C-alpha cells in the first residue's frame, strides 16, 4: 500500500537524497567541496555538536551551492515515521513524495571503511601525482571502489588479465586518454602517453588486477607502469590480490621503492554489516549467518554477502514476505555455488 506524505525537507534531507540519486559517497562529496570528510559526515549524520558554529555555516553554504549546481533530487524515499518528524529549524524545501512501506531494496552505495580509504588514497595520488598500491582478497570490493572513483573527471581505469602483452597495456591507456591509434614502437607510444599527461596534468591512472602483469617469468609489463609514473606528471594506482605486494618487492624492487601510498583492504566489520541491513527486518539467527558470510577471515567477503542478499530479496518478493530468516538464507544458498 503506497502512502503519500507532504513534509518539509531539511538541507540534510536534500543533500542525502541527491547523494543517493547520484550514487555518490560522503567521501566524494567532501572531495568536491574541498572539505574534511569527518566534518561532512558529522553534519549529514546530524552530529552538529561536533562542529564549530562558524564551520556549520560554511558547510551549509557549500552544500547549498553544490545543490544549486547539481540540482535537487527527483525523489526522496522516507519512512512514515520520518515523514511525520518534527519540523526542521533550517530553511526547508517542500516536496510531496510517495512512501512505500516494507520496501526490499539494497543501498545504492554502501560506504565501508575500505571504500572510504581507497577513495582517499586515489584522491591523494591524483592530487600529488603520487604512486599508490591497493591490495585485497577477491570479493572484498576493491574493484567496485576503484570503478566508483573512476567516474570522476580525469580518471582512467583499466583492468588487466593474464593474456595481455605490453602492446595491449599501452593500447588500453591510449584509449583511456583518447590518443589516436599509434603504430609506432612501444617506446615511442609510451613517450606520447607521458607527453599527454605532462601537458594535461591532473589525471589518475588506475591499473586494476595488476597482479596478473608480474611473475618470476616477466616483469616487462609492470615496468611500463613504472616508466609512466617516472616520466609523467600523473597519479598512478595499481591494485590486485595480496600477491601483488610481494611480487613487486621481489621482482621489481625499484618500483616498490617508489610507492608513496599503500592500503590493504580489511573487509567488513560487524558494525558495517549491521548498518548494511538497517532497512531490513530479520531474526537473530539470520543476522549471525550474515556475519559469517561477511566477516569470516577464510571465506567471508562483501561479494558473498551481496550475492546472498540479491537472492534473499528475490525469494521474499516472490513469497510476499518481509522478514529475513535463516530458512530464507538457506533457500537463497541453494541457488548459489558456495
């Protein structure tokens, strides 16, 4: 049953709605506003007592300017209790929005500590022309975070595989920055790439799955990235499985010595799992099972948690139920290869 509520939106409501629409994190908003992430997070979480009064006014001005630039959100999802909340104290915007009860929908963007750390590392590398490395187990969310950051201007994301050779890597970078097709030698093409980055500063090159470029049999492919990092005013972030860190140290120590920034993904914590399921009803046994799927050091990861939830939502919608139980999770697991 759909209910309609007419209410006044605070600046916090409006900003959170726009972030959801743009699939943008608070970390990225802070970068856009040239603000400290904790200040933006405290403001949007209504922890205004942690911010100086003069800073609150500055932040509100920046947020209003940002909304004017981006435009107001098309719609806002609010629960009935939020819709009936007490009137806000700041200048509001009035909207009439439909509110659906018991909606089974995942968050568009879930801002974990790992995602925030990766975005911060990428931003630092882009601003300082630094060299960074991100490592983490498969399924922890590094590619998701890197692709999310790659939506920003002047960011190139390439994904590697074992079949790639040196020319393939160079071609992907050329395509990423829009250089015309070049039939010169690899050295000549790398020179063109470096010249582009030196003439168009402010770029970040993200090389994902970079562990597939280096082994005891070949280092030439990873050396291409070292050449670009040394010869161009560009930030470079390489990412891959934990093996990448030891491989670079063992097979290309000169590259390892140049690393300015480093982050190793830690995976989800219990409080993050709880936050992820805030919008869902579930029993204690189901929550414990989700803890295992998210936090177990051997098999747990965000990908397994997300895949399970996708199937759980499908089952609940088909059955017309709203509460996640251990039985529903087991049914969802029968649809997966674990």
